[in-house]
C-alpha cells in the first residue's frame, strides 16, 4: 500500500479537517517557520505509532477544545492496494469483496484520540462504503458459528465451497442479498471485527507501509539510542543465540554486527562516498558478555568527536538502515519522513543529501517526505510534490497544492531565486548541475575552434543555467523568468539509460512536460555525460586504466579508479578532451548513416536563437 493522503481534524493548529495529499515519490512540505510543517510529520508518526511518538492531551486544537470538542483525529488514505489478501484459513479475498474501501476506492484508516488522555488511539476505524442492510452491517464482526447460522437462515449453504472459511460465508450471504445498500461507514476495528476477525485487522495492518521520522532536533552522537539500536541489537541477538559457546563464536558475533555496520556504510556511501570510505567499523571494548560498538574515522577519531553535521549525516543512515530492516524480504512500502535535512549540514552536504533523497524516492516501495524552508533545498523538490503551508486571515494553517499561483507564492515566500546570468543571455539552456555547464561550454567551444560548428554557446549568447534538474521549483522559477523576458529556453539532461528504470521513467515524463510547453528537450544517447569521456585520456592523466560501456555507471567507475568524488570527474577531465576525442566518443550510426551526436547537439542548441 502507498500513502495517498493524511487528514488532520482538530489536531494542533489544524481546525476542522485539513487534507494533505502525499506524492507517490517525494513530498516537500515547505513554508515559513511555525506554520505547521512539522505538525504533519508528527501526526503521521503518531498514526503509525513510530518509536517515541505518541499523542498528547495538548495535541487537540485549543479553540476546538474551548468549544466543547473532546477528540481529535488523524486519518490516512492508501492506494496501490494488494490485489488479493489472505484473511481466513489461507483463502484469498480482496478489500473490495469485503467492502472495506471508501467512496474513492481507497483504503482509509481513521484514528481518534481523547483530549483527556495521552498515548494510543481511543478508537481505530476503517472508513468504507459498507453494507447497511439489516443483518449485513456487521458480517466482519460475526464468528464463524454465527456466520453459519445466518447463512443457513439465508439459504446459502450450497453456495459455500468450504464451510470452514468465514470469507466464503460472508461472500455468499452478501450475494444472496443483492442489491446491497452501501453507506459511508466508520467500521470499528475492535467492535466491528470478531474474535477470529481481529486477526483480519492484524493481517491488513501487515500490508500498511512502515514509517520512520527523523526529526530536526534529534541528537547526533554514536551513543544515542537511535544510533546504537541497529548495532547493539545485533549484538544481543547473536549473544542470545550462542550463549553457551560465546567465546568460541566471538568472531561470528563480530561478523553479525559488522554486517549491520556495512549496510549502514553502504547507505551512507550513496550520499557521501568520501565520508563512508574513511570510516572503519571497530569494537571499542569487548567485555566478557557485552560489546560496545562505534565507527572510527580518520586517525581513529570516533564519530561522537566529529562535527555535528558529520554525526547527523551518519545517524541519518543508521536511521535508514534500521527502517529498512523491518521490511527486508517484503514488498511493504517504507515512508521516510525527514524534518529539515539541512540542519547542521554544510550547504554542499545539504544539496548532496537532497539529491540522494530524490534518488531514493525513485526506488520502488519508497516514499520520501521532507520539510524545509531553505531556498536551495526547496528549489530542488519536484513541482508535483510541493505542499505549500501558509496561514489564512484567521491564522489557521492551510496546505496548498502546486499551481502557477501557488508556486509563485511559495518561491517568493521561501526566497527561491532563478539562476543568475540571464541578463546577458539571448537564450537559456537549463541543466542539472555545474558539470553539465562545463560539458556544454567546453564541447561547443572546442568544436567551434576546430571548425566543426559555426558558433559556441558564448558566441550565440546562450547561457547554460543549473537548476538541479527539470521539473523542480528552481527550474520553474528560472523558466518563468525566461518567459517573462521573452528568452527562448530548452532543457538538457542525462538520459540515465541503463540506470534506475524509475529515474529513466521520470526523465521521460519531464521530456513530455517540457515539449508540451513547446520547448526543446535534449538528453544524452549514452547514460550520462561521463560516459563520453575517453578512457585513454583518463589513463594518460591519472595512470589508471578504466573500462566502461555506454550505459554503465561511468562516473562511479572513474571516480573510484582515480580516487576522486564521482561528481568531480567531468570538471576534472572533460576540459582536456580535444575536438577529435569529442567527435570519436559521440559517433553513432542511424539509418546506415554515420553521425556525431555532440556536433548535432551543439548545432541544435545554437539554433535556439536563430
């Protein structure tokens, strides 16, 4: 199941009912401080009963409490539902057959909380279009014996293929009473489900996503419970299994813990490979029956002695590793909610972290929710995932979906500015990052000087501007200004062919959106711009022999080989590419005719202003 929306009623600043739609991949909740962004994430943590999250009696909206309301409510709606469920005796049924979907065809769970108590929900309901005919409104609340008695009374015994299975009785009874009268119902999962049926709710719960919240004010030491948990729990598990042989199996226990550490470092490597590569797991102490585990950095410095930004980045990946442990081997969705990822991070790490989260959001069974008010990060959030939180005239939070007017308001509120340099441009090509700027400028300049094309980008006064990718807020702000200035603009992106299928699909979606606006969209025939680098050049400059195909991760392969950050590969080596090397690396055959991709691209970019 995938989270589709969260509904807050009388919860903190949200009066009445506020619906917050959740994007299928990444949702960015943006707005000013103290406008209700974190409230949304904390409401989800309470709903999913995340560790350390529970409702408080002060969570009810104070104005509604003064007016006599005694409850507040958090509801979640889910789509991408399982086609089949096993609820009774290993027999498949569906949420549709059990009349457990709401009027929109989604699965909705409503949890209510008393203002006078703290902790778990007072009631949990399933909101659904459910039969209200007399005798049929509570079939899920009947034990198998009662279902048999009702089935005999309805004369449906012959229609039940296996009389030991409750779902077969419910199906036959409902079929005999067609047409059913269905109404919007709050089905109490305690009273509305039988003793046997309580396992039905448990089995449905097993299909819900898992949720993990990483808060802005979370501590960031390797002694924190959150950091120790994925490692220390592995120690305890291993000890419990090997108590009698613990001395002989010490190495086995150590390996069990190191496996967790390696998975944490693997997650960290996706965001900050240079930091992950310098960390070495080790046991700080090894008493007779306990193990104290840490991660050492350069010169043996443990992480609790490192800067707060480094500690927080490592802890975030502890958090990811622990969250994913719950769903290992299953198809359950994982929702990562990260409050203000910019906290304690250098601006370079902020952007790196957001890009890593965007890549994570493109993976199957993953949803990302972030809150931020930092322009650099808000600008990278995909437009369709923006949820702009502001307040109405009465000071009540309202959540606005993206539209031209809302994006303009959000950009102005957050201070998201277009890329500079447009004042000298006759045309604009929007690219993802600085490496793309290096790639296009050097390519067109070198090919022009060698006589292969008539003008470079500078000659044509076309300015490449980095916006973090197509389809985000920064991209929107920049192209809106280009439109306002009457400048022609286009988009250039890596194709990612051969990479993550979800990312390839996302790029194709962006292509359709850009071309629907009558603008040109260019993408590489190879996977990324690094795939055009000449291996002989890299060997000559670095002494390292490398090999890669047109569709493999050349950036990572080259970076690992020469000992540099993958993101620095293009800026280091592409300015050394000659015209002949550029032509050789971009030749292809189409319809029996030899062509040069980068010559064609350069000519088409120049045509933007002709």
